[in-house]
C-alpha cells in the first residue's frame, strides 16, 4: 500500500468548503483502487490566523510542510488583511521556498461547460499554459524612495535569471515533445527591451535542442486577442510570471469560468512538495452559504494524481467532472444550477464509482 501524505491548508472564504469535496474525491479514489491511500494533516494558516497571531503561517511552517508529498491549498485572502500580506505571507512563501517554479494551468473546454464566445467548439479550446512561477515580475525586488514626498519614486524590478528562464522554457519544450503538440512563446520584447528580449533569446537558444517541436511566438497583447478570436492556435504555451497570471484568468473565462480554473505549482525535481489549488480566490461574499463551485478544487486533485504518477486516476477524475457537467442536473449557481457544494462533490464521487465499475 502506497500512502501519500498531503498537507491541507484550507485557508480563507470558500477554501474549506471546496477542499472538502476534493478530499472526498481522493478518498473515493483510494477506496476504489485499494493499493493507494492518502493521509491528510490540516493546517489552520489563513487570514484569520494572521489577525490572531500577526503572521500567515507558523515560523516553522516550511520545515513542517517539507515532510509531505503534496500541499492542497484552498484559497488565500479576506477583507481586513491586505492582499500583499496574505499573498507574500503564505502562497508566495511556499511557491518560492519549495522552488515550485512551474505553474501548470489547463485551459480546456470540457464537454458541458459554457464558453461565452459564440461559435467556439469544444476542441478549439485545449491548451496547457506553462507559467514561470518563481521570479520575473513577482520576484519582490524593488524600492520605495522618498515615501510621502513630492519626489516619491517606486521601483518594481522584474528578475529574469538565466537559470530561471531556461529551466521553465526547457520544461515547456519537453512537455510539447512528450505530447506531440506545438509550443507558443508569449512575451513583450518590443517594449520590455531587457527582460523580454532576453526571454525570447533563451527561447530560441533552447529550441535548437528541440528541432522536432513546432513553435510560434506572439507579443502578449496579440496573444490576448487570439485567446478570444482563435484559441485553437494555442496548445502548449510558455510565458513569464505576470503574463501567465493574466492570460490564464482570461483562459479560464473562455473555458467555463473561474469555477473550473485549477492550478498546479510544481517542483519537477521533487526535492520539495508540489502544491495544488483552485485559483478562483476566496470569494468571501458567498463563503458559508454552501453554493461555492468545487469543480476547480476537484480538477486540481486530478493534477495532483497526475503528479503522483497516478495518471489513469487523474484522467478518471477529469472524465467524471465532464460527465457531471454534461448531465447538468447537479451544478452550483455560478453554472446555472441550484445544487449545493457538497451535492456536486457527491455527484463527482458517484460518477467516478460508475466509471470504474
């Protein structure tokens, strides 16, 4: 019996509600498989924890998390705690501390999901965005000079190291080669004449090792337009931290909404645990009402199973989500239904059981 140790950080708002359904799915998978198990340990770190203790996580938090195979994160952010505190005190601390330099965001229009763009077919929206996740515009480098004075100056410095840039681009090339798909590089070299010129040159450099991979390159503004007008031209996409953050939310909008937006923060070398999360935010306006959509949290479970080399189960979980969407009789209000959060989780579990019968 293989037991995977998972650290659960439910976080804020709807985080605990949606993660409960993902854990329900993992337990279902374990029961049906019989050869794998999941051991969960819960950590109370959140904005409420910050208001009580003056910090988002315990001082030895990273040391404790290092013992796990994966981290399952709900959501971070709540009124009363500035976003930069909640983000840098927990989420970015984990991403950077565990060198989770690959952010994988699937943008896939599942059967039964609603695309707001008229005339788009399901097969036209099927891409994986590989986002640099450790440096770039989110490196936290900069300064605030002459604060409060007329000559006040703020500097926000993007950091693009050769190591950081090359490893994410190479990861994307490897993924494109493995899956037989095209690779699109997205940057803004015409305006960002140091960082993005460097990024593009590394993309070309690394590409010499992958003559079998068909590549394209777009400026981020043009790519944003084509995400809407012609999403089928994108298969594997690689881009920087900031551009990836923005483009993947745009991608989520065309693939059924934020309720279907899952994300994985990967340390490919597996020296540290990777982290899996729905990326719809904490949604404090609906927290505690039992109407939050758990499908993104469950999709991130599918990514976790893939990371655990349980790809067949990852596929089954995604198929179950799709079949629940197609049936359409057990969906939360954001998807036009009336079902409660736990009922949707139950429906996915029932579908998984049916698929593996």
